[in-house]
C-alpha cells in the first residue's frame, strides 16, 4: 500500500457532497444518502479536551464501535 503525505489545511474546509474516512474507503464509493461515512473495522471518535484553565473540566471522551482489540 502506498502512503501519501499528510495534507494540512490551514483554513476552513467545506465539503459539498459526502466524505468517507477510514482504511476501507474506496475510490468511487457509493454514498447513497450518507453525508459522513466512517469505514473501518474498529472505529473510534475521540474528543480531546485541551483546556488549560482550572475552571474547565479536563475530561476526554471516546466513542468506539466494533471494538475488537
């Protein structure tokens, strides 16, 4: 599998259409009515709290689907 360089976008990103994220996305993906598709065998969405003020909680959260590890 070939690897490409990371793409860093230093401005807002607007996707007019659908997006697929994950190792199992393919070129020509058929989205149907999906707007965002996460496609992999172990999905994780992590919310990382980077606040540094004591008055804010410092909790991180994660949503995991199909956890096999």
